[in-house]
C-alpha cells in the first residue's frame, strides 16, 4: 500500500463508519472522515470534517465550499475510494410520513452519494479508483414502517448499477448491503430484551449477526486493486439471512 493513497468516508462516527475509518487507517490510507457530529477522540491521524450532508445537497454554494476543502486536503494524494456510508433511518407508519422526512432521508442516503461522486469523479478517474455505497438489506427485503428508508436504499443500489454502466471503465462503483450489524445503537435497543437479542442471532443461518469490522474488511477488499473486475455489484453482508424464507407456520 502506498503511503499517498487516500479515502473519503462519510458517516464516520457511526458504528460501521468507525470500523471503516480504522480499517483504512490500518491499511495505510490517509483517511478524510466526515460526519455531522463532532469527531471521536479515537480519530487520531485522521483528517476530520464536520459536514451535514443535507446542506451539501440543498445548498450548492455550501457544497462547493465543503468539497473544495476536501479536495485541497487531497493535494499530493491519490483518491482511491469514496465510501458513501452516512445514512438516516426514519421508521414510521405510512400515514405519518411527511415531505420533510422524505427530503431529509433522500438527501443523506441517495442525493449526497450522487453529488459527492459527481464532484470527486475526476480525482477517482485519475487513480482508477472506485466508489463504494453502503446500502442495506432493506434495498431488497424490508418490513413495515420502513417505507422511506427502504426506498432510499433500493434507489442507492439502483444508482450503483446505473453508475457502473454509465461510467464504464473510468471508475468502479459497487455497494454493500449489510443486514443486522452489532453496533452500539443496535445493542442499546436490546439492552432490556436479552431474549429478543438471542432470537435475532438465531434467525440468521450463521446463528449470529455481523460485526462492524466484518463490513469494513469487505469494503477494504472491494475498493482495492485486487478486486478490479467487480463493478456494479451489491454485495450482501448478511450472514445468509437474505436467502431465508420465513414461514410463520414454522
């Protein structure tokens, strides 16, 4: 790994985001990390930018300013990968979903990945780099009250396929579709329900859910030159649960 390889990771402060930052850092990349939250103390040696992705979608001047700052920081480096990891999840019955909900979720989950890819396309092309979109199992299989989130992730996986065709051999564009991953947020939701947490493990053919490090290692491989023929793919990191037919009778 060359010391002058760089990666941009959005949503760096979340569970998967933190694992991505550490994985790329350990692999020798110069990591440019962004999040709407304050940087984590563990992000030493990482160049952090506090950015609200919604603003980079809705305010063109703000987008140009923020992304120009990242571009300046990349001077002297090869941008090997843009990892569009940031996400917003809203869970509501259809009757309660608002226009504001749609605008917010689509801005973070779909439009920001599009416009960030558009902006950094030239740098990625120079390095024969790639874009990795962190989608979700909800892109294919979902459940009640996930109308906004599931639609946004299905669109992101669709955008991944479209970009792989339109951008051809200029850059690669792929996606990961994780299922249940052990993040602090997920585990907190089961703090008072250990039995339900065990059931979640048992649902999976692997008899456990995934870890953030496992997602990060898949990401690292997909964006490496070792995976140069993979393009337009959406990789399920789901422990096989996406292949499982749930029969209530059983």
